[in-house]
């Protein structure tokens, strides 16, 4: 992978790191405030639910009612109902945001997997592997044993052993673990 300039991309990403950290720090205060707001809303919902539950259980079990004027009782009923409805609306919004965040995470995972594939393919291109060697090399990267690779490719174990040896020689390594280490090193640096 000597032909691939990963150092330049690492330098570019490390130069962009302070700006990204500043954006995250600037965005963290509203998130903390939003978290406090949501916990406050959870408390309001809990109190509203407890109020309605007390009212219903009081009517069913004959518990004494709180001595409140009817205007105060109406205000409490409206506030409790508003708290529950507002909480339900925000819960839907949060569920929608969580779903979108999950979609973004899946997209990022696919992009990362695609980048890994591209880097490994560039590495294999630099080694000038044949198509059969490339296929065996991918199975090696995926962690298959030589007998598993032979079974998957419908070839003899000896054929896979010869192809693996050719791959290791072209990469200048002694075996599977060194090949994987070299690929990971090129990915990280």
C-alpha cells in the first residue's frame, strides 16, 4: 500500500479536527438544555398521570377528594391533559429524530465499509494480485482458514496454500497475521 497516500488524508482530517471539536462544543449547550427540558417534561407527564390516576382511583375506591374550588380543579385537569398531549407529541418527534439518527448511522457505517473496501482493493492493486489471488486474499482478510477458502472456492487445499504463499510473498510478509497487520497499519496511518 506504499502507493496510497493515506498520510495526506490523515493530516487533512487532523487539521479539520479542531473545527469539528468547536462545532461539537458549540452544539453541546443547547443539547444539555434540551435534555433538561425533556426531563422536565417527563416530570410534568408523571405528575399529570399521577393526578389523573388519583382522581380515577379516588372515584372508584371512594377516597377523599382534595378540597379544591372547581376553577382550580379545571385548571389542574387542563394542565394535566396538556402535559400528556404535549409529551406525546414530543415523544413522536423524538422517535422520528432517533429514527433519522439511526438512518444516518447506517449510512455512515456503509460509507466506512465502502472506504475500507476501497483501501484494501488499492492495496491488492499495488501488490498486482491475479484475480484468483485477490479472491483468496479477500477470504484471508475476512478471517477464513485455508480449508474453508478451498471449500468456498471449490479448489484443493494445496491450491489455496500456493496462492496464499504467493500473496504473502508479493506483500513481503510471512503470513496471515502480518498481512492483516500491514493492511490495518495502512488504514490507520
